[in-house]
C-alpha cells in the first residue's frame, strides 16, 4: 500500500515526509545538503524570553555532523543573570524536532532550537525549557496524565494614524478591513508561523484600539491549537519572534506589553489547558467538567499568587490586573465568566446539531466535539517567561490532582456572577486577591517555593534569581506612587515596551 503523502506548510515536513517529532540528525543533514542550505542558526531563549541566535556558515557534511552532534559553547551569565560569570560556560545542543526553514534570511538558512547543558554534559538545571520538561515528566509519572496547552498571543500594532475608516475607541473586536488596518500583517504572520511549525487555530482583531497624537494603536490576537506542553512553549516563543520580524518588515512596531496607556485594554497571554490520557481529553465526564478538571483548577488557584512571578514579570503587569478591564484580580473560577481567574469557556457539550440548523441540506454526522474543551488561566501577559509559566502551571495541576481537599477548594472558589458588580461585593470580599506588584509576587513565590522545588522540578538558583529580580523593581507601593499619573505610567510602559 502506498504511504499517504504528508501535506504541511512546513517545508521540512513536506520534503522529508516526516512529522517534526521524527526528525533525526541524518534528516537535518540530508535536507541541508540536498536543498543547498547556506547557513545554520542555533536558537534559544535567555532569561528575557526573547529568541537568541548563533550563526554558522555551512561548509560540508563533516562540519554539519560535528556541530549538530557536539553543539557549541555560550556565555550563560549573559543569558541568565543568576549565573556567576566565573562559572558561566554552557553548551547549546540542537533539538532536531524543532528545526525549521528561516522565513526571513536572504541566504537559505535552517534554524534549530537548542537546549542548555552544563560543564558535565547534563541538562542545565536553571534552563527554563528544562524546568518545563521536568515538570511535565513529573506530572506524567505521578498522575499518568499528559498536559496540552495553547496560548492566546495578544499584541498592539503601532503605526501612523490614518484619517479614514476609523473604528470607535475600544470597539475593535473582530473588526474587518478597512476598519482594521493590519489584517495583512496578521494574515502573513499566521502563515509564517505555520511554516515554521506553529499550530495555529485562528486570529482576529481585538477590543483595544485608540489614537495618541499622530499614532494609531490597534490590538490583535493570534490563538494556537492545543499541543503537547513543551511544543506549545516553543511555538509561542517563535510566534513572538515571527511577529516582531514581520512588523519590522512592514515598517511598524508591535508590543506585547501588558498595559500601554491608562483606561485602554491591556494585552494578556491567556493559557488554555487540558489534561489528556491515551489521547482522550479528561476535562469532561458525562458532558460536565470532570473531577480531574476541578482538581487541576484548584491547583491553579492555590498557586495563583506565586504563578504571577512567572507570568506577570514587570511593574506594568499590575496596571492590567485591575477591576473592570476583563482581567482578573480575584482568585476564583467559573463558567464563561471573564471576571474570574480561571474560566471554563463555552464548550460543545449537550447541544443540538447547529450545522443542520444552519445548513438544512446537510445530514447529521452525530460527531462529538466535546474533546475541544479547555480550561483557561487568564492572568498571564506578554512579559511572561513562557517556559517557567507553563512549568508552574504543570506543577499547579499536579498539586491539585494530588491534594485531598481540591474538590472542596474548587467548590468554595466557584463563582457564577460578575464579581466586579457592586451587588456581589460580599462574594468578592470572600475571595483571595492576586498580587498588586512585582514585590508582592516575589513574596508569594517565596512563601510557596517548596511547591515548585518538590521532586526537583524547579531549583533554588532559579527561584532565588526570580525573587531577586522582582524585588529589584522596588514597586511595592507602585499603584499609590503612580496612581492615575499618565506620564509616570507611560514612562514605565516605555521602559518595558519590548518585554518578553
């Protein structure tokens, strides 16, 4: 029987007729030599969350085999501030499954994401990507479940103001061209991310749009499909790089900054999660949220105060986490409720066949789409360290699954009202609150550090380094110090404009 051809927007998948998880060193060498690739890039993220680059000219097969096998040295202290300069050398070793054709280089170039290794050849314990790997392996070992996630990448495009087809302020949600000006950039970004291995669900314009002077700010969002958690982290990292590179080509700038002005929609990085077993989504049972899902939610809520240390990492994060901005402040969960920290989005359970109603000529397939159900964690933003945030969520899910009181805790923290409404103030007063500054977030991480250190998932160096970094902002009273002073807020926005 002839093997069915694999179709993919990824040129390597097309050429090798293999899924990325099956890529080997010989596959990479074959592609480079047969396609006459001129350059090879090693890529990796530092503590700032941005993609770094180490370039190689391709000479011959022997050179390729050597560099793909042994990797190269880098200065870890320049990438991770908590590494001492006197003992800072690290190896970077390519992960072949992550290889992709660089969509921007004039010379034909292959890029590969790398892992960090220490002087003994062991995975570097302080690497965020390795921390995520350990978190996921521990979850699988202790619970028998696997974690899939996807992110919603929100961003603003900033360009010169145009005088025609202007959208009303803060009314940009799902707007279309010509009222949205950067649909072409969004569309090209989607196709480019798909070509480098991203698993895109959809994209659209978002609520936020406004003008300041001669500048126009337009908010957009690109949403991914659920993927194995380590792949999902890679996709978000690469997705941000692609978007910035294309914005540069278009002559505009983009920002993932959580808040860029007073009174306008901020940009989040909502994370949708689902626990899987043997390919089956375990978040539902009998068309209702399962006990497994409720236990995981309880874990998210229990660790929520300290999860901000990974997901809300600069002072502007805490200007977004305020009431009445569709961003959470209370530690609670609910169904289809955007005022909560953990939301259970509208699912496809127990409903009529809507396709038949919309298309009377069709026949029902009786297909069940409930496997699409996810649970959304809503407080992170574009400043997040993606790998550490997802590692923290994985730890939280495991703790929720392991704790005897999780179902009781979930019941206690469930809300079915808008807790920002004054008539529900009594309910809001019963709930714990998220931190209000980096300083508070650091304190919460210090209180809950043992949860992350358990089973050797996180290490002391990383936890202590993050605490010190957050404390260094000295923003304990930032809301009182800055209040509604737009000039001071904009000064902070400018400082952290290219966060993440």
